[in-house]
């Protein structure tokens, strides 16, 4: 099983930090503007700082744990993925179901030297699978390999 590039942890930690900071801003806004009837809601600054700090720690722990469980592998007939912290998900994408494969480079991913591969499949539920945290060279290589395997399996599946 192949793991993701270690820099993906930075992206996931940054996302967790943004969520924690937004939550802190919401609490601060509630402290400034919220009133219940004649009573003013007072959220102590220590609570706001504590919530943000807790969010930062939980976000970092979640990102690190997610990195350790996220794996993928090209098997004989399918792309196999394992991921998830709270809910662990195992996915097998048969090559014969692959419609097309994209490589994506978002602005933050580009800044970290990362990219993602998105595999679009036939079907309506979860019709795409995303593999984040790859170097651009690995993403292009994986995209080419998946495309070749999909074409080969289509020829084998033909009547």
C-alpha cells in the first residue's frame, strides 16, 4: 500500500486551524452582539481562547491520524483505497468502471508542491474518488497508469 506525501499533513492541519479560528470569531461575535431578552450573553475571553486552542489541537491530531491511515494501491483489477479516522472506509474501484482521470493542482496544493488525482467512475453514488497529497510527477504517473489500465480492462470486458 502506498501512502500520501508527508506535506499533506500541513494542508490538513491548516484546514483545521482555519475551522478553529472561524469558530473563535463566531464566539467573539456572539459575545459582542448576542442578547437574550434583557440579558446580555457574555462569553469570557478565556472560553474563546480555550475553544480555539482545543480546535487547533484536535484538528492537528485528526490530520496526523488521517495521514497514517490514508493508503491506496493498484491491484490486479482495481484501485483500492483505505481512509478515514472516525469512519474507516475501504473502496475498490474496478478499472472497468473508470470513465476518466483528472489531475488537480489547487493554489494551496501548488504552494506545497502537491496535487491530487480524481478518478471518475460509472455510477451515480460516489461517482468520483480523490487521491490527495501526491507530488505532481506521481500524480501524472498515476493518472497515466490508471488510464492505461482502464483502457486495457475495457478491451478485456468487451463482448
